[in-house]
C-alpha cells in the first residue's frame, strides 16, 4: 500500500554516481590518484496526504468565506445583523481550526492551512468593512430632522437604499475577486504548488539543502512513480517498472 495514515509514498528513485575521495581515504594504501568514490542513491518520495486537510479544513474554510456573502441578502440598513453574521463566521473559523490542529505538526513556518485561515479571516473583515461603508454612505444625516422641518421634505431622513446597493455591489465584486484570485488562486493553489516544488516530494535530489545532496548521479538514474493507477495494476511488483531519467538535474 502507498498510504500510511497521513503519509503517502509518491515514488521511489535510484541512481548511481561518484564523487571525489575525501581526505580520510587518501591515506589508504589502496588509493591511487584520480580514484573516485562510488555512490548509490536511493530516494523515497513521501508526501503528506492532503485528502483529510482538504475535506476537513480547506473546504469548510472557504465555505465559511462564501457564507459571508449571504450578508448582502440582508438590508444594508440592518448593520447589526450583518455584523452579527460576520462575528459568528469568525468563530466558525477557529472551530474548524480546532478540528484539524491535532493532525498538523508544529512547524516553524506557515502551512497552506495557515494561509487559508488568514485569507478567510481577511475576506470576512473586508465584507464587514464594506457593510459599514454602505451603511454610512446611505444613512440619513445626523441633523436630518431639523433640515426636514425647515424644508418640509421628509426625504432627508430616509435611508438611501440605492446608494447602499451600489456600494454593496461594487464592494462585493472586489471581495469576490480577492477570494478567487488571491485567496484561492495564489495563497492556496500556488502556495501548495510552490511548497511541493521546493521542499516536497517533487523536489529534485540536487535541490536539497543537505551535504549529501551535493553528490549527483553521474551514470544512471531511474524513477518509479507510485500513483493509484500503478498500484491498482501492478500491486507490489516494483522490479523493472521504473523509467530512466537522462538529466540528473531533475532526479
């Protein structure tokens, strides 16, 4: 099986290479000038399974964000209920985080889940700011009663629904673009792709930060991709199934 709780075996790579002999072995009487130290590389490509975090963390988070848009169904003059809805959704963010925090290790850097929670919090805050702007743009002036008595026009004390609707529409489109382009596109999809390319199972051997990653395959390199289709078809028959990698830079 390629799965073990939160982890998944994405592939296995083997390669052959050589590097300069270290000073320790140069004193060996068997050493001759120009001798190279043979290397045999084996690399297990292990990744954390994202199914649990997508269904129990990321998806509920963005559901909360889109629930925030239901506040526009309330009247712009009903600022209290709009603010109450955002407050409840804010609490829901921490409830979702509480269900997943036990499955995420404590790391000294931000994960995709951290980016998602920050983005959803920003979305709710932006929606709340837009509600306040719409309310204050459309509400009557503070001295409207005196002006209405002087002019005989009660329209001065009416809530301007058209102005509030215009602000809601404009602000809602801005927030929706923020959700789709920045929160989902950049902070989630691109952040996950970037982390996998730099530090995940897709990172080439030569891009590693350890000293051993400075030794590169020089003659042969093979990679076996372990996906669901492969395991369904071949099971545990790994022998002879890998593909040769011609460029050591991508091994």
